[in-house]
C-alpha cells in the first residue's frame, strides 16, 4: 500500500503490448514510459481482493474516474523491481512517472 494524501492505494500490476500484439509484463518503468509515448496498449491489473481498483486497458477515461494509478513491475506478486505511477498531465495527456 502507498499513501497519497489521506488515501491509501494498492500497487497494481501492469502489462504492455509487444511487437506481436500480445500483452506482456514490462522489463522496466522506462519501457512503460516508451510504450505510452508511442501509443501502445497498456493494461493495469487489479491486485486487491476488494474490487476497488481499475482493471483492463488503460484509457484517459479510466484515469479521470480513478485518478493516479500506482504500478509495480515486472510482477506485483513475485518481482517488485520497479515502481511508478500513471496519471493525466495538465494537457490531459497520459504520463508515466
């Protein structure tokens, strides 16, 4: 769990679209940034048993509804090598930090 303001949020899993169109785990946050910049599909994976997280292909509408999404990779269950967040910038574009 990570605290943002007064709210606690779970770290979610993340997938990116590879060259063959399959959704795979990214190897780094840099790779996630590059894929978002290129307009490739990115999918977030809910890890909470309570169903309070978004799950599926990342869209601007998802970010408008849920706000900043925190992710961990490459695998939230076995290998937490990098962490990041996805949100909308002031222009309404998706950004990865």
